[in-house]
């Protein structure tokens, strides 16, 4: 007997249980929590990039080599030097 394609019961995962406030259209706190988490993540990424750039600049300053940003600011690339 062929498998029936019309019976899709149970396909697609489970539905989220809605609170009374969500049922009435008040929205959920989950969206706000996700936004707050995304904001924290973006702030952390920004801080990590700043630290990495500062560390790269400090190591380049100790060795006397210009960084890519400094080379572009001076108008000379490392290949031309």
C-alpha cells in the first residue's frame, strides 16, 4: 500500500505555547530578550575588534613596521618601500 501524502499530522515540529498576553496580541518578551542579546553581542564584537586593532598597532609600533592603516595613511604600501 502506498504511503499517504495527504496526512501531514506531526510534520513540521511543535508549535510554541502562547501565553494569554500573546494570544491577545500583546507580543512576547522573547522578542525583546533576543534584541537585548543581539545588542550585547554587537557590543562585545566591537570591543574585541578595538582590542585586536590596538594590540596589532602596539606590536607593529614595537617592531617599527607600519600597519596597513598607517601605510595607507602615509600613501606608501609595504611593497613600494
